[in-house]
């Protein structure tokens, strides 16, 4: 049996849809039922259940708020992934958890590989990196997948926001000097599942192929929906934020592609499928 934590989030929902399609049974939980920061709750929950795979989709994802809420972010992003690794080890389950491109400082100008050394600029990035180290300390045969800019059918993501703004605004300003790549939640769930089946444990990067700024993404999607307004370029300094972000953090996903022998679709293709499936 597969256990998903944080199952009502973007990735958790995509996993639920995937398993439903594949007719694979899973137990989907979110924080009310299974708070991943509570060791006793975790231990009691798995008692008597035959869990063979634990997929942790739960996280603290409020990158700016984390600067002030360091403790909360640490509990969820650094400590809980390690506790779940211990639990998975004890019950003999495989374990998949997720990290972020924000572990990097953005000083590189070519895609980041798993060999590149993290140097996080924010509390969120630091806590995620701590979480990665805790996981491999506790259970070496785990999967950690770093990903970036997730968007999906559920949740309040950038692509959903563009569609919302397109309905209410005539003018939009989008940042063009921060580059990474989108990760479609449906693709991330699918490729994670494929990767799991290889049993080649370790650290992997996943994002849809190609790189883009928020300006590029907005332009692409607004053209697709024939928006009549005006889109302007903006810079990061036009929208000051609490947390520092890497200016370039495209993840090189070739290790994962090689492991499963399949190419990851482009971010443009992912947006097209998202629009077809959602509108
Ligand atoms: N979103 C991105 O752009 C992005 C980028 C890089 C990496 N990642 C990583 O990718 C993974 C999946 O992200 P996502 O976008 O699917 O996240 P998400 O949509 O924010 O979902 C996270 C889920 O975890 C739940 N949760 C919060 N605290 C919990 C707790 N104590 N116990 C159990 N569940 C709890 C949340 O519930 P509430 O919503 O009710 O709090 C939410 O349903 C995460 O590890 C994330 O850090 C995401």
C-alpha cells in the first residue's frame, strides 16, 4: 500500500489522479489526519498497515513568510522529512520526498545538476537542504527529487494566477530577470512513479524541459487564451520580496531521464495540456 502525505496539495492531488487511473490503491492524507511533524501520530497511523511506499508531498512552501517563520519552516522542511525517513526505514517502506531549486544561489548560467553544491539564499532553501541531508543520513536508499515552480490543477500557483488576472486586468507586468522552469504536477507525479520503479535511489532533479522567466510563461499562456490586454516586462527589483531567490535555477533533469529512459516534455507542452485539461 502507498501512503501519501500532504495529499491535498498540488503534487499530492496529481499522485491521487495518477493512482486512480492506474488502479493502484493508496492512502491519501493531509495534515488534519496525518501531521508529519508529529512523530507519535505518524507511528500510530502506520500501525497495522502494510505501507510499501511513503510519498511525502507535504511541505512548508511560503518562501517569503519563512524568513520570519523559521521555526515552522524547519519543523516541516528539515525535521519532518528526516522523521519520515526513519519511519519508512522501520516499516520497510520505500521513500520519496521533494526538495527545491532554491537550494542553489543562482550564480551558475547553465542548468544545475545533482553534482552542483547548494548555497541557499533563503530560509526556505536552507531548510529544504537541511531536510535533504537528514533524509540521506537516516535512510540512504531514499529518493529525493528537487523540483521548481510547480503548477497544477489544484492550488494557488503562478499559472492559475495569470489566468485569473487575464480575466480582471488590462495590463500586466511580469519579471523577466529570474529564470528557471515550470514543473507540471501531473508530469512530476508520473516521472516520480516511473523513477521509483527503477529502484535507483538517490538525488534527482525534475523540471519540464526548457527554461523561462515568468514573463515568458505569461506571454505564452496569454497568447494561447487570446488575451487582449498589454503585457510589460518588469525586473525583480520592481517587486521586492522578503526572501532572496536565485536569479537562475534551471534544473538539469537528464539523470532522471536517463534512469527511466524517457524524455520530460517541455514547459510549453505542459501548459498546453494543462489548458486542455482545465479550461
Ligand atoms: N510549489 C512549488 O513551486 C515548489 C517548488 C519547488 C519545490 N516544491 C516542493 O515540492 C513538494 C510538493 O509541492 P506542492 O506545490 O504540491 O505543495 P503544496 O501544494 O503547498 O502542498 C503541500 C501540502 O502539505 C500540507 N501540509 C502542510 N503542513 C502539513 C503537515 N504538518 N502535515 C501534513 N501535511 C501538511 C498542505 O496543507 P495546507 O495547504 O492546508 O497547509 C498542503 O496540502 C514540496 O516538497 C515542495 O516543497 C514545490
